[in-house]
C-alpha cells in the first residue's frame, strides 16, 4: 500500500512539474519604455507579461498588464540556431514618430516572436486609373 502511494505521489509531482514547465515555456516578459502599438492596440509604458497559445509557427499572443489582457495579436514563432543573450523588443517608427512592436526576443530562448502587422481593411479599395497621354 505504501508503495502505491509513493508511485501515485511521484506521478502527481511529475505531472505538476511538467504542466508548470510547459506553461512557463509559453510565457515571457516585455518592457515597454514609451507608448507603443501592438497590432491595433496602444500600450502605455510599463512591464508586461506575454503569453502565447497555438500551434507553431502561428500563435495568438496575449499581452497582459497586472494579469489583465491589454492586447491580443497574431504572431509567429521563429526558430533560431543560438539563444538570445538578452531580452529585447524590436520596434518600428513611422513618419509620425509612432512606435510599433515588431518582435519580442527572450533571454536564453532559441526562438523569437514576430508580431503580425495589423491588418488594414478598406471599405472601398483605392481605384487606380492609368494616366493617358493626350
């Protein structure tokens, strides 16, 4: 009977450890220094937690502040040969000075998250009229 309890206890411990490790593998941190766009959502400066779900390479990235989801954006998991040496957020700045989140890199991980660009849908696509010579 004691042996059965030990085996059950060992299996439960292993299962809890595996579940915690698997969940932690899909979680990271993001430091935003100034207002930045993530998809169509504006993120204020602060320390965020990111968590992603889905089948690689396409995942759904949730950006959380104090356990509240502030943005959900599509992303791709891009594999690497070597792990990163530091955490980093790669940004793009447009002509107006607005910042947009492009990538999230994690210390010690052999992948990074590439944020999919926000889709812009037009009610009426632009009409292209070729110029004609007189």
